[in-house]
């Protein structure tokens, strides 16, 4: 299944150089040349990023007035496809096992879906008796509240000031690559998760087969993505902030239509087996620090 990625044309926007979000390094090497923009690679830790980087204001405005309604139509048009992909990803991450472990605790499990869009996944989880909260900065949040009666917050994660240990499971699918400060984001997720709570992050995989093959023309090397993580750099960020990595899954060897079906079949199987898939999901768990 091919789903077009939401992307806006490159505009001359305010941007500024920032230290590496993973290691604080300030030396970068050219990495991917795209049409009209580029990604660099941190010389110290290898994290691929857009640097200098557009400011949050410029990024957020893409999802707001003017673009806003287009974005909601885009989300609704692709909703069924996105939901199917998310469900497959969750199954791969061992969601059933997580769910039964949490349901054994006798209290209703609480999930936060960050970047929940129209809330389709939260509706499914609500039907499975989860207490559901969402965060969504685009106008899709309004739709989720009005049409689905979901508790969806329109502010960026940190600005909601959720109490510590509020959730048993935090989901962030195709979100972390859009953030200016993924390190602060992971810290906040750690704070709001209960000890032993799960964090499932899904993001494009720059260590995958397609990224290596297509380079600057890789479908995830777009202007909306500020960071392009590898299994190694994302695992390092999670570990640095106190998470234990429980499972890594990647999937998608070749996009539909780029190769004969038999070649695609073999590439997809190899991608899954060797971690070369185009998208990755890392399942991690909040370790309890001695100081907590
Ligand atoms: Zn670095």
C-alpha cells in the first residue's frame, strides 16, 4: 500500500542552527541532498537532521489556518489506510501482550496517543476499554472531539502539563521526526508514564534499504521531517532518557510499484528479518531510576 506523505512546498522560512539533539555536538557533515534543502549528519553520534532548522512557529503554521482544512481532508481521505498500518505495527510490537499485562492490574489502562490525528486508533482502543487521551496540534483535533467525543488536546505535548505517571502506554506514530526537540519530548514522555509503562515510537528508518537506495529521493527525506533516525540513533536517545529497549521491528522493503512483485516480496521479507525495513517501531519501557 502506498500512502502519500503530507508535505508542503519549500518556503523561505526562519531557521537557525541548533546543537545535535542526541549528543549536543556542533559539527555536521553533508548527508542527503534533496531538492531545495538538505540533511546533515552529526559527526559525533551520526544522527541525521535538518540543521539549520525551521522554527516551531513556521512548522506549526503548516497544520493551521489556510493549510488546516486541506490537512483534515488529507487525514480523513487516508484514515482507513493509516489505521490499518498502525494496527499492523501494534500487532508486531506485541500489543496483545502489553494489553493483557496491563489489564491484570485491575485498574483501567490509560493510553496517550500523541499525534492522534482524527482519533481513529483511539476509538478502537476505547472499544477495548482503554481510558483514552490524545494530543493533536492540527485541526483534526477538533474533529476528534466533535465527531468522536474523544479527549484530544490541541497543545503540543509539553504544554498540557499532564501530571507525572499519568499513562500506562504512550504511542507516537510518525511524529518524532517532525519535532524540533525530540530529546525534550522523550523526557516528557518518561515523566508522564507510570513506572514500567510502555512507549511505542514509530518513525521512518534511515538505516533501511529504501533510504540507502534512494538517498535524497527517499520518500521520507522531506522538508517536514527534521530528524531521520536509524535504529541505532533512536535506541540511543531512548536509552539516554531512561527507557529500556524491549523490541525493534522494521517493515517495508520496497514501495509498491518500484519493483516486480517477486522482487518486492523477497525485499520485504529480508527487510523484516534483518532490520532494513523502511519504517521502524521501537517498543521501550520506563525503567525506574533509583532517584525516582
Ligand atoms: Zn550528535
